[in-house]
């Protein structure tokens, strides 16, 4: 991530958090400032690009994968707002056990918690997630070798998915906006979900045609054991290549 990626990163954060009260300007600036961690997806440009593409913006960001240290950045406004949002949603939608775990890992400074971001536009294929996530794991490992604050005991993630309501005799179906994130959800220590219907979501929500079944947009907050990230990424690699 570099300075010219600011607007694109902010837009991707906006689609993840929708109308949540979070300082996305500060959030995007922190992502850019830690440019030794994380990757963005952008169009590859060179001097031989066709003339009819000259009006396209080379700074468009199609995806971002990174991790933010919520513990060391506890005094940042956006971190305080993010923690508040998660806990307020959990109080309404999670089990007592999940709420207790989230309160512990978001407030206990003895164990470092990271916020894992794996966000992209819906038309970008899942295959791109493999090098993005593998690169993140390598960068975190290198950062830890240099005694930088990325030795995470836990990761918190917010996943986007849409739910097709059950009809008579059929089960509810969930469709993840980023298909690989279903594997993250399966390996989570705890999770809860909440509807964001009516909060200006993009993608699969609503009806495409009159005959289509309605898809309700949701968010799922998950907690991952920090030691499991590498294994989950390996599972994602296998899932993508076998799909």
C-alpha cells in the first residue's frame, strides 16, 4: 500500500463496515503507514497500454489484505470505535461465551490481537486470495523476526455473506462474498453474525429479477487462534485449486 491507494482502500473499508461509526480516514492511513505488511490488488500498467485505456485510473484498488495490531494501537480513534462496534453487536447477537471471549481479547493487553482484513470487490475471483494471504503470512513472519509487534495470539475478522431464506422443506443457505472465507469461519474459535439489511450493502443483496429469491446481507465476526492462520491459508490454497 502507498499514498495513492488511500481513496481505494477507504472505499473497500466502507463496503466492509457500511454505516458503522469508524474513522476510515485514520484506518486507511494506518494501513498505508505499515507498508511492510499487507498487499493491494491493482491493475498492472506499462507504457504500451492501449490509447483507449488512457482514461482509466491506474490508482484503482480492487482489494486489500493486511493485519492491524489492535493491542499496540489501542489509543487510535478507529481502533476504539472498531472495538466498540464489535462488542455492541456482540451484546445483541452473540452467546454469553462468545461475548466473554471477545471482551477478553479486545481489552486484555497481555495477549496481542490482530484485525485481519481480506477485502475485495465482488467480481475479483477467489484465486487472487492465495498469493495475497500467503504473502501476508510471510510478511508477518519477517516482521516478528525483526521484533515488530505482529506476534498475534488471536485474529478478529469480519466476513461478508448473504443468506437465502429457507423455503418449506429446505435449509437456509449462506453465500460468502469471498468464498475462501468460509474456511476461516469453520476454523474459528467463536463467531456471531448480524444482518446489515438496509445499510446500503452492495453485491448479492436484494433481487436481481422478479423471480429471484431475496438474499439478505449479513456480517459474521469471527475469532481465530493466531497459530492457525498458516494452516488456514494452506487449506484455502487447496480449496481454490480443487474448485
